[in-house]
C-alpha cells in the first residue's frame, strides 16, 4: 500500500483533530517493538503507535499497554522529554512523507518548553527525530555525514529537513483532485479477495479490477491494514512452525521404519534357528564316522551352531516386544501428524510439547505447565448435559484426566486420530440418546475422519480410559466400549435438544 505526501497530509489533519490538546502520560516500547506515546484527552487514554519499519511506515491510535522490554536510549530520552507535555500541533510537509508533532509544557514560573517529534515515513529509511528549537535531542537512527553525504542526524547538531523527493510518488488518479487534496472527502479503498490493497483521496484508474469502497478515516484504514498484516505474519509464522514440526515427525518416522526393517531382518534370521539346530544334531549323529583328527573340529562346529540357535531363540521375545513398541510409536507419529496439520496458532505449543515427548534429547523434566490461552470448547444441551471437546493433545489429556469424572462418558472416533469428547451430567442420570448422538457427531467431526459421511465412534466410561505408558499427552487405551455411527458436525451445526 503506497503512502505518499497527500495521504501523510490527510493523516496529519486527522491526528490533529484527535490528539491536539492531549497530555503525554508516558512513552516507551510496545510489546512488538514499536514506539508508543501514551496520551490522555478528555478522560480517554490511547497510544500513538509509530511503526517506522512497516510496509508502509504508519502511525496508528490504539488501546493497550506499553511493553516491559529494555528500552534503547532514544526511547528513554523521548519519555523523559515528553512526559507531562501537551500535543500542540500536528502538521505535514508538502510534497514529503514527513510528519511533525509538536509538544509543549510550561513550568510553574511560566517558562515554556517545546519539542518537535519529526516522523520520517519513508519505506526502508524511516526515522523519528526529537528536536528542541533547532537542535536534535535524540533520534531513533543516528548517522554521521561520513555515513550519509546528503545529511547527518546526530544528537546535539542542527536538524536538517530531509531533501524533497526529486519526482512525485503520487499514484496517477483517474481524475485530478478538484480544488486541493480533498482532505474532508471519504477515501477511496480498493480490495482484492477481501484484503485491503490501496487507499487514496481520489479514484485510481489502475485499480479498476479491485473492489471499490469509501472510508472516512485514514487512521481507521491504517488500523485495518495493521490488523491485516499481523494476521498474515501470524499465519506465516504458524505455517513455518507447522512445517518444522512435520519435519521432526517425518525424521522420527524414518527412524522407526528403519528400526522395523532391522527387526524384520532379525526375525528372518531367527527363522533359520531350526536349521542351525538340525545341522548341529546332524554333526553329532555322524560324529562316530569322523576320523579322530577331525572329530574335535566337528564338535566345536556343533557347539557354535547350538550357541547361535540359543541366541536367536532368546532374541525372539525381544523382537516381538520391540515390534509392538515400534508399531505403537508409528501410530503415535500418525496421530501427532494429524494434530499438527489441524492445529491453529494457539495449539502449536501443545503439539510441540507432545512431539518433544518422542525425542528424548528434547525432553525437559519438570517444565512448568503452560497457562491456558483460551476456554475449553463446551456445549450445554437442552436436557442438561455438558459436552466438552479437546482440540489439542494437551487439551485432550486435560478434558479426559482432569475435567471428566470416572462415570462420565468418553467419546473418540474409532481407529483414527481424533479429539477426546466428554459427556457429563450434573445429576449423574443416564444421558438421553440425542445427547449421545450429539457427542458422537462432535467426536466424528473433530477427527481425521471429518470428511466421511458416517464415522464409527466408540464411547465408554471415563474410568475405562487410561494413559499410554511413556506416550505424549492425549494418547490412551480404552476398554468396555460401545459404538455409534455418527455424522460429523461442528459445534455450531449440532442440534441442541
């Protein structure tokens, strides 16, 4: 999204209307690293957030709190200088992406101080410079004349305005503005697939393929753009984490498959043990026909054959145990792969913790439990049943082994990875058939079989469910199960009877 001098001028006018007369309570870093100035006007508190490194650089008015990170020198000087001052004026420089916010204060003797905060909203070269009189007090980025031949920004030196652009960066409008920059007219917004791609004070011919809207406030547009950028960045981070987890699971799966091949080789070798025994017995059966000089060598060979026979026999139980363990571990990997693929950003910490249980070197004994970020997915039926759904490995373990009582009903899609679903009744009476069907539908939907027309769902009392030994959270064994055929339905589509 382009931000040129016309929009900066529009932004200055909006900020002037909203924050002129506001008192500065504090300045500091926001939790995400942006610069924040806390303002209060007419009893309302808001933060002027300055993001020099967004695309485009922008200012927004937000609610929230300053962060607790260690602040660089510029932020400390900004806070010390602006605290208790009042916003006097907001202005913009014509033909430039430069915004000036003037702050003023008066001492008890009537002596006034004024500071100008110049915000240079230039993509990749953004800066914020605090000036008193004509002298630089502090700057977000300082550089000397040796580093930049055109101008220097150094505390204690005079502030020079940045040189004006050599050519206009204004988008070509479909029709020229009539009588100025049209600051009071609604902005023209353009979207593709619902995403904001451009905003300007006049229609833009080159965006006639995008959906056109009008908006009254550039500050509101910037707020939406920031939300859009945060959502995109969060989605990209989530996908990177998801891919990293899938890569770890694939590595674990390869190791387990290699071990299964090795166990297969041992089992095939063990199948030869009867041949070894028969060969040893044959040597002893013919030993009386062997001449004395070769008899001792024949005996030694028979002993070797019987020793190998006994060794292979002892290995068979171990092979069988490891085969069962490897098969179970591969099922765990498949379950966690499904959990990883379905997990949202809030669930990836849970999945990461579960995957780490498969990697002994990554295990951290005694790690504190993660604080819950959201409420458990829950439904109350008309007949008084409470249905709870786990949406991650740790949530599955929590709803099954912490929330559920021994005689509550536990549901899980049969033979496939899925959510743990609990059906509880406060009066401990038998649940109606309709509530059983609802719980089964939810267990079917929140499972790998979600796209099936009908899914077999097992249910049993919670007391018949137990944790798998040395397995990640949410992996269980269960007995005494009955089965329902259920149509997968999400929570917002089930019929609450």
